[in-house]
């Protein structure tokens, strides 16, 4: 199921703030050197993440799923110069592309890339220490990422879940990924600790604010 008409998607992208040319290059490299370039958030969601970080006045951001670094660079650009973004990735080839572009970016010094299973990284971090957690990684772990993210966020902090409509398959989940994403959404719906809204941006973006 295509959630957003392609012409509307192009119109929306054309009416979002321009991103640095380095990100255009990163998008091209991602398309050329990876088998799954659709995993990249792209300019619409990249701008959304950048604006959310700015609106929160965030200083500490945790990202689950670096891929090639597009989303990390968007969010880092809205952090203060002494802000910190910790991003988790398991694929060394993807991480190598990200590291190269982090080195070339004026915001790269704010970013630490941690190679290895994200849940191990999350479980080693301190409760309530983070302003925003962005989850965009293996879908079967989404319910576990939800639990860890809520522990890690400060009151008023924001959990952002990507791909939370999963091309409409959450309506009748038949595979492990769809069932896990549906469980993530249901956790938010039943959790009295949060306020949340599920947006029909790209493949679904769930904004979950810890009270």
C-alpha cells in the first residue's frame, strides 16, 4: 500500500527547507552503494527530525539505526555545538559510509557512532538522560526499543518511531515485522506515561512524548 501519492511527496519535498549539499551527495552514494536505499529517511523526514530537535531544545539525542547517516546529520545540525548524538548501527558497510560523511560535516564532531547491537547500547545508558530517541532499525525489536527508550528519556522527552504504518500492513499484521510494529504502536496507545500521535508521514512516524 502506497501511503502518500508520489506527486504529493514530491510537492512536499519541494516545499521543505533545503538541506546541505553534503546530504545530496550522501543520498546519491546511498543509492549507488547500498541494496536498500529506501531505508534512508530523505529530505521530508530529515527536516521533520531536525525541527523536532530544535523545538525540544535537545542537547542529547540517541538514534537506533544509523544506516548511512542521513538522519543523524539532520538531527545533529539542530544540536548546539556541545550537543551529543549517539547513533547505533550493526552493519559495518553502512557504518563506514556514515563515518566518512560525519568526518566531512561541520556537525560531525557532535556524533558518536556505536557499532553493535542497539539494545546492548541502550541498556548501558543512564535513565532519564536523553531528550530525544529516534528508532529506525530492525522491526522485530521495536517493542523492546520502546521500553528502553521510555526509560532513557527525561520527562518531556520525545520518542520518534519510524516506519510505524509499515505500508499499511499494521492493519492486518501477518509477519513478524508487522506484528512487532503493531505491538509498538499498541504500547504507546495503552501507556499512561505518554502522549502520542501517529503521523502519516512517509511510512508512518509515531511521536511519543514522555509526560
